[in-house]
C-alpha cells in the first residue's frame, strides 16, 4: 500500500504536502487493519479454538 501511494504521488507530480497527506492516510489505514487483525486474534483465542483435540 505504501509503495502504491508513493508511485501514484510521483506519477501525478504531487508536491510534498500532497505526498505527506497520502502517506498519513496509508498509515491510518494500516493502523486500522492492524487493530482489526489484533481484535480477530483475541476473539479467536477467547473462543476456545485452541482446545480442540
């Protein structure tokens, strides 16, 4: 995702402010995905799926 944002910014000739805004958006999205995955892992552990024979 980060590479795509950088390539897109370069292709469009974006200035540093636009590029910085895109990178902040990518960072926010990655944070949300990490939180979702962390929550999913916690839910899976508390659901007892590790207790299977």
